[in-house]
C-alpha cells in the first residue's frame, strides 16, 4: 500500500499575461476559500529562475490550471 502524497499546494495557476488580472482575482478567491494556491505573483522571489520555480510549483501542486478557459 502506498502512502498518500502531501502536496504543498492544492492548485498551480498559470495564465497568459493578458489574463493576469483575472487569474489573480481567481487566486484571491480560492485563497479566501482555503485553497492553497501557487500563483507566480505570490511565489516567485525577485530575480528567481521563473522556469525552475514554476516546475517546482507544479510538482508540489495537486492540480494545475490555466486562467481564461475557452
């Protein structure tokens, strides 16, 4: 029997720059509801490697999502 995975985040949010504000509002709403959100504006330290930090965020998240569904 395998042990359950303990994720640091419930969801990793990614988005197109045009949809940043919409995605940030979504992240804020989810956060208020108790969802642990990985959102780059909150999680990326200045000068960090965006690609590397994003990969870490994805691996530490239960779910991934994109803002602006079509």
